[in-house]
């Protein structure tokens, strides 16, 4: 068994926590503008039916980081098959808006769905050297979310990917970390079991992160809820722990999902982990895991089974897509 440091984590993780963890307050916007040089920055919001919040987030980024301090060069919303006013409100607030299914239309497949698909396709319609991803359902949004994630990338060229961490209260709850149930029950145990070098990430499933385009275009994107876990594991394998960083953004508030919905998310995350365990020769698979998750609801005649598909599709690294590669030449 590997030696553990004074905190009980691996010595490499303990050293990484000290070296690669910072706070959003460490990275004021005007200081980052001085450090930016010739680099360009794209901010991307993947959004599905987020009409209540997307406009406020876009307006705040535009006001603080485009007009007041010209740090962000491109502000993009990827509309992921919304049935509400998401696209119109984002457009009115000042974002470029792209419909997910109209990006790389020759690769369109209705079965490729979910957040990861929107993130992957955003690489094909943005141009920034640095790409910041922010969820569109955030309440109490602050533009320090963006500047915090950009800070380590602009300060150190050895950093390729930055993940957010924060307290996660549920709406209306008093406990500071009542949210993040899938993280604590599924993702964190999986990482500690099989990828202990990633145990230092406080919020491994955080929806806010940033990376260098040259790094992001070289890894696959899971199209569903496993995208965050998949990126962490694949980037650790590709660039190593020291190229990853995390930034404390303070507090993140968003609407929460039902226990049943969280079960579906957990299933996708477990499938994502399984695929990487197999790919990295960490397991000898003796069967193909079922993509069906059976849950139950009570009806007039008792409990009724409900089955959902929790299998995950995966897009290849964007750099391998001919249409994208030709754009870069």
C-alpha cells in the first residue's frame, strides 16, 4: 500500500493540493488582462431550457469581462434542444447562440445527446486559445467564476485544465454542502478506488472548468452526464496531475434534480468509469455492463418498474475530425 501523507492522502496529492489549488480572489480581472498577452478567451454556456438564468449570466459576463475589462473575446451559448425561450434570451443578452444540432450537421445523430455533446460541439464554433465552460442554470452567478478559472491558465503555461470547487447548498437548504450527492456517493468513491491521484479534486463533477484548446481538442467527450468524470480521467492520463489545477469559487447555487434523475446520472458516470477502467487495462472485463437502469414508482397497483437507458456515447477527440482539422490549417 502506498504511503500516505499527514492528511491521509497520497504524498503526490498532498503536494498537488498545496501547489495547484487557489481561490478566485487570487485572480482579479485587471491583473489577468495584463497577463493575457495575445491569448484569446472563449466563454461557453451549454444550455437546455434555462430561460430563467441564462440571460443574467450572459449579461454579467458581457458587462464585466467584455465591456468593463476586455478579457473575454467570445461569449457563446450552445442551445441543446431547448423547448423554452433559452436561445432568444441568450441572444438578447449579447451572446452568440448556436443550435447544437446545426453544428457539424454531417455528424448529427439524435441519439448523441446531453451536456457533453454540447461541450464537444462548442469547440467547432469557438476560436479562443482558452475555453471556459460555465453551466447555464447557476443562480447567484458571479463573474469571478470565469476569472478564477482563467487565472491558473494565464499565470502558468504548464497548466492545461482548471476545475472549479465550491460549497454546494441546495436551494432553500441551510447546510453548505447538501448538494453534490452524486459526487459523494458515486464519483468520489470511484476516483479514490481506481484513480487515487485525482482524490484531491473537491468537486470532480463540477460543471465549471476551463482548458487550453490544444488540450481539450485531444481528448474524447462523453455525450451525457459522464463528461466531467471522463475529462478528468483522460486528462490525467494524457497530461499528468501537475497540468491540472482547481480554484475555489466560494458558493454555487443551482436548481436540484430528483433522486430518480440523480440515479440516471450515477448510472452514466459508472458506465464512463467502466469504459476507462477497460481502456486503461485496470480491469479484465468478463461481461458487458447493462445499459438499463430499473427504478420504481408507486402506482394504484403497487410499485411499478420504470426502465431508463444509462449507456453513454462518446465523441472522439475534436482534433481527429477532418472538418475541424481543416479549419485549423
